[in-house]
C-alpha cells in the first residue's frame, strides 16, 4: 500500500511504502496500531518542521509485534542536551506509545 501523505495511521496488517519525501508540521507522522506491518521508507525521508521538539516519526501502538521498518530516514533538528530537548522537528524518531523516552531528568 502506498503512502503519499502524513499524518497516517496504519491499522491493517500488510506492506506499506513511501512514494516521496514526507513532512509534518506537528505531531506524529506515521502511527502503527496493528501487528505484522512492513514499512518500507523506499529511500525517502520522513521529517518534521514543527517549531519545537514534538511528535514521533513512526509511533508504535502498545502491545504490537512483528514490525519491520527499512530503507529510509527520519529527520529532525532536535538537540538533546543532557536530557533536555530543544530545536525544531520530531522529539522521537521511532517510539512506542506504551513507552516514550523521558524528555527531562
């Protein structure tokens, strides 16, 4: 199944692929909420132009399994300085809604 715009939620098992570079202005780009998904970035880039560190490039739902992500890039301008995130773009590249890294200590 082709993906040509974001944000998108994948709720059916199967194979998905990007058709071009994709940008979000805020929040998550791709959410996967089901098992047995292959996401082929197809050499393209998912990026965020959010003005502050927010959202996730690929967000995995709780308790899912058998996920493959390959051949591409997730890009943002966020800087981690001793646990404090700043800058623009995604706060996380790939993360789970069940567990997200702490953004401050």
